[in-house]
């Protein structure tokens, strides 16, 4: 059985503890994750759409409401 399958069988509170432990481990300095090469191009495209008015940024609360409707 994979680690992911084992984690899915944990009670919710244990999943949250595991998630916090993983986040704590991943967030330590010196363990930076390198962004994929395509990220820069996508970010620049988004910046251009925002600058031209083609895309309007949403604040986080509005984005969450919109995502929850999907």
C-alpha cells in the first residue's frame, strides 16, 4: 500500500496533523522548491492580461466564493 493510500485512511484529525508536519518540513529555509520553467511565461502572460484590462484580479475572499460555486 502506498503512503498516499495509507494517509487517506487516517481520521481527519490525523490527516491535519500530518499536513501540518509536512508543511513544517517543506517550509524550512534551504529546502526551496524550484519553480518549473513554464511558470515565468505564464506569470508574464497573466500580468499582460491584467495590464490590458482583459483579466481582472479577484481578492482572496471573492476567489474562494467563486471556486465554491463550481
